[in-house]
């Protein structure tokens, strides 16, 4: 899970961006991976599984299960890579981070050019009035993601430090406005994830699994990474 997000292979779409509760971060909180700080009560499918470990005094509990380790909150993987990985098409487009020495060099917070408009951490799942507890397109009880519906309004931490709702509708409208004005949207369509919505196919960040054909990969695939933005507001 060293890579912020895996672009190919069986773990495509997974990576350390889903683990803000890893040691590098949790040592500044309460020093525990399974700490209630990292799990939202409304994230029911996950919360129910990890709640028994909240009172464990040790840093980590090896419970032998897979994706349940993920926090309710996710960092922006695009902002965790060197900004040139997700560079705009006008600058040459997406680059494989393995293709140049600085690809995995995490940028400093000060590199955020639109600090009030670039998301840093977001509620990964659709927590506020989702259409159902589980998304039938996944195996097991996997919730709908934050970008799986226009009515999704995840709480979001921005690089300037403020916290606010960033609705999927607003992010989509901002992206479309930029597409019309400049021909380049706010999220990258030329990564190995692709950019076209197709039911049952990933298409960006699992857009094909959305509830209402919502087609956006904001926060995850932000153009120019930390130097980009996810909303025009």
C-alpha cells in the first residue's frame, strides 16, 4: 500500500490514500490505528466491524480482514504524488510515477495553488442519506462512494484548513464549466482509469458503479494534483 493509489492490477483504485490512520498520521492523533477519530458513526458497514477495537490500548490489532482497515476518510491521492503525475493535457498529460525520479515525491502543503478550492481529505463513502446501505455493484456490503450520486455531500477538509460540504453536484458543475471554457476539466481523464462513464466498468474512480450515472472523479484524480482544484467556489 506504499503507492497513494494503484493505477493497474487487481488492487486498482486502492492505496495509502485510504489509510490516513496509518502510523505517519495517527501518531499525531491518539497513536492508534483503530481510533474512533478515523471512523464515522454513519459509516455503518465499517463502523460496526471496527468498533470492538476502539478500547484496545495497543497501536494496531491484527484482525485478519481486508478492506475493513480503511478509514471513513480518504486523502486526495492526486495531491500525494508529484504534481506532474496528474499534469494537465496541455502540459503533456498524465505520467506514470515510475517514469521519472520525482514521481512519488510527496509535495509540501505550501504547493497548493488554490488552497481553499483543493480538497485534502473527504468522507470516502456516501454517508449523508445514501440510497441504500450497500452498493449492489460490489461483492459484500460495500457502501456507495462519495462520487456515486449527485445528492452526495461529503464533509471535506481543504488545504487552507477549512472544512465544508463539497457536494458532488457542485464539483460536477465546476468541472463542466472548466471543460466549456478551456477544454480541460478539473479531474484527469487520461490516467489508466480512463475518463468515460460506462455502467459496470471503472471509468475514472469507479464511476460506473454510481447510483444515478453520476460521472465525476473529483478529489481522487485532480488535474495537476495539489496544484489543481476540485471546485470553483
